[in-house]
C-alpha cells in the first residue's frame, strides 16, 4: 500500500467503527487519486472485518461511474432502528435499488448491455440510505476520491419491500413520498440524479475496479437519492414509498 492509502485507512477505519467525524483538515494534506481511493476502500473493509452486502452506485463529478460498498453489519430490513452518531446527525436518502439474481463479474472484453444487467436483477425495491460522512461531503468541498475512500459517507442501509414486475415500470417517473413523524417532507415525481436508475448500475457493471469481489448474486445495488438529502439530528420515525416499487420504514434513535 502507498503512504496515502495507509494514512486513509489509519484515519477512516477507526472513524467508521466509532461513528465519529474526523477533525477538520485532518486529511487535507493528502492528494488522493481515484486508484488510491478504491485501494483504501478495500483495506478499510478488511480492517473492519466487514462483509459486502451491496453497493451504492452512481457517478462522480467527472462523469465516471463510482461505487462504495454497503457493509453487511449496516444493512437491515424495514423497521430497523438506526443509532445516531455520537457527535452529529445523519442524512437520509430514499432510493430505488435492485437485488441481483446472478453475478456480474468484470468483463472488459465485451461491455454489458442494459438488457444483460436487467436480466441479472430479480427485484426492484425501495431503500433508505443513511449517511454520516467522516471526512466531509463533495458539496462541502471534499475531493471526490477522498469521499470514495470514506465509503461515500455510507453508515447504514434499510431495505424495504419491492416488486418483481420492474420491467413494466417507468422508473424515471415514479412518485416518491416521505414522511417524518406525521409530516410529509417530500412528495414528487422523478428526481433520480441520472433520470434513469438503471444507468448507474450499467455504468458500474462496466467500470468495476474494486478489490472486494465485484457484483455478486444477492447483493443490493442502490442507485442514488430521489430527492435532496434530508438531515435528521434527533429521534424520528421515517416512512417512505416509491409508487409502484415499494415502501421502507426506519427509526432514528439516540445511543442508549
């Protein structure tokens, strides 16, 4: 490992384990390349003893496909209680996700087609990603490779129910409704970052560069928020639904 990768792992693995944010500027001296970011991802997961239950897939600011693992310890079913970090709130994103029925191993000689990717999916579902960045967000000026190394800020994922009839849905035009407590905080049609939730799945399938085994049957691939991330800094019950796809619920709680 490079000195940069070692430094990322030394800082981020304990922060992810504890849930605490790094001190401001702690990693500012590091010029992190994309390759180093993915090497750090791999080493962090190994250091945490984590198993990969899925991937968050999307695109970086340069238009290149990007991904981060969803660790099994942080993935749970609807109704799950998610504990607030000890030093800050979280961000909630409601997303359309897919569960794979078959592996999609890296295939450089012949890129996957959209049809092949669709055929590898058994279920489209509604999920809730919980984010608690340890090293900042790109919207705050954090360099994107550092964000990749920080598992793209993921600290949990709640898997809702879904549908096997996804081929008959226009996933670019689903209505998403989100309720916190008794109040609706979002109700809109569409909103996916690429318009098409299949786009980041196909993009990452053809750009896989992780060191964690790639896309495997049974994994969840979540595709990006359908709305502006919602900050939550106190206990709350959240329910959301993506019309035609499914629903998800979770409860944010304080540490006991």
